[in-house]
């Protein structure tokens, strides 16, 4: 008997919940600090809903990220998915699925190559890529903001940063989409991506370039290096994490701005407000994740609720960032508020490695949009948007807009 059948009384993280995310989390958070819930795959999880608990949980060493432990739990509860899971395991052996000391070792190696200098070095390319995409948008009376701008910008940036051939960038988009959103196609996508990454790493070994992938190949720490499988899973992580997230930062953020025309007008009048606006966009409707998973290595207690060992804990980032005990009137989108301390990039040892890059891309994207298209409007009803149905990502299915030039 599946957990879904066993616990029909538990709230289910289903299509309706995703469409009304904030109302659902508000209801649950007001009722309890920790709520047992069922995911769409029938997995039972313990959702941490309040800010203080979420922040503490993200930094709690008793809550493990380790993939094989998590996989055991998932496979035990989800036998139908076992084959697919086993197959993509290699790619998932990356640092976001590891605990110290393995995590510490990999993170040290990757920050040697993926550092502030390299990100800052991308600034003028991000400006150029963004401006080029907006040039093309200006030709249209109506476009999908996601297709025309929010998707291509981060994929092009992360591909250039890594040194992925231009000809393969459409494949990358298809693969990452399949991995995140289409479980039935994800096995095939994982194989295709892994095969390509093997070739790419070989090519960079033969001909080193001034890119992140070469940096990762050459990164050393006390004579330690990334092995071949570690390189592949690291690049896989960077591509998926660096692509699907920034898209939603732009999409969800522009939605919030257009739903609050006074805030849009304030940015048009003073683009100097953009960095603060991006933080509020991250807090208000962050791109990842509805939640992020951990596994209890031992029994823990949160908000007075006992969670036994061996359970899956889901830290509700979207819920924590809208907790009225931390952010006054959280449902009000206000680009002048102090949104610092939001958990959109996580917290603790797994704090987002790409936060600096994501902020840079988000800030350039929003500044370019308000400067170039001050009369940007939604083409459809702003009350009737459709959210993608994903357990991890919080993003729109599409976002038709009129650039208004
Ligand atoms: C980790 C959010 C963009 C690379 C994380 C985590 C969050 C997050 C919440 C921690 C997950 C956890 O603790 O379970 C975001 C958001 C982004 C974004 C909201 C965009 C707005 C990026 C970009 C990159 C990236 C652009 C890379 C190019 C990573 C990596 C980790 C990570 C490598 C794992 C770090 C570790 O395990 O030590 N991200 N991310 N992210 N992110 Fe991001």
C-alpha cells in the first residue's frame, strides 16, 4: 500500500497546492511548525514551515544530504521509481547530495575555480547577452518572457562560463528540463548529457581554455583533484542548478513587479533600486524551491515536534521566506523593504555556490528590462498564471508579455 493511500488525511503537495502555494503554506504555517505531507510521488515528508526552524534545519548536521542514505529512504518508499533512480545515481553523486567531510573536500576544490573573480569577469558578457536578447524581443509585439529572455540568458551564461559548445546549448536546455520536470524522459536525458560531458572533458584536457571547466580540471588542493566521475557530476550540478533557478528568479520577479505597478514604476524612475528589488524578488517568490530535502540521521525535534531517525525532512524555503514572524506583512511585495536574511539561497554549508552569479544575472536582467521596456505589460491576465508542477522548482509555465516599444 502506498503512503498516499495510507494517509489520505495528510495534505498533498499536488497541482492545486502548487497553484496556490502561498495560501497553502500560510494555512499550514499558522497551524503547525512542522507538517507531515505527501508529495506527488506518494512520499511522506515532514515539512518545516517557519523561518527560525528552517534556518536552523539548513545548518543542522543531524540532517543529512547524503545521497545514498536519501536514496535508500526514497527507494524503500518508492519501489516503482527504483530503476530510474539507480541509473541517475552517478550524476547525483555531487556535493549538494553529500555531508562533510566529502562535501567539504569537493566544495573547496570547486571554489578554487568558481570564485568571485571569475563571476565578476562575466559581467560584460552577461550585459551583452541580455542586451542582444532584448534587441530581439523589441521586434515583437508579444513574446513569452521565459522563452525570449529568462531561459536563454542563464543557459547561455552558464554554458559560456563552462565552455560548452554553442551548437549543443539547445540540447542542454532540453536535457535539464527533462531532468527537472519530466521523470519519464529523465533517464534518456541523463545518459545523453553524461556522454556529452565525457567528450567535453576530454576535449578540455587536450586543449585547456580560459573557462570554468578547465579551471575545475586543473583545481588542486593539497595535491587532491577532482576525479573524472566527480567532474562529471559537478558540471551536471552546475548546469542544472545554474539554469533552472535563474530563469524563475526573472520570471517570478517580473510577475511580482507587473502585479504591483507602483513598484515597477519606482524601478523605472530609479534603477538604483534594482539590487534591493532582486532580494525582495528572491524572498517573495523565490525560484527554488518549494522546499529542499534533508534526511534525519538521528531523531530531531523542531517546533516541539519529534521527527524520528530515517525520515525525510523538507525545509520549506518558500514558506520560511513568507513567515510573518520574520518579515512583516510578507504577502506585500515591497522592493524598499530589507529582505536580507531570506533563505532563497539556503543557509549553512550548502549555501548556494552560484548566489553571486545569480544575483549578477538577476540584477542585469531587471535593470535592462526597466530601462529598455519601461512600458512592459503582461499580455494575459495577471490573476490567471499557471505555475509549473514541480516538487523542487517554483516557476511559471509561460509568461506572455508586450514589450511596449
Ligand atoms: C545550492 C538556490 C542559482 C549552484 C543551492 C541551494 C539553494 C540554491 C536553495 C541550497 C540547497 C540546499 O541546501 O539543499 C539558488 C537560487 C538561484 C541559484 C534561488 C538563482 C536565483 C545558482 C547558480 C549556480 C548554482 C547560477 C551555478 C552556476 C549551486 C550549487 C549548489 C547550490 C553548486 C550546491 C552547494 C553545496 O552543496 O555546497 N542553490 N541557486 N545556483 N547552488 Fe544555487
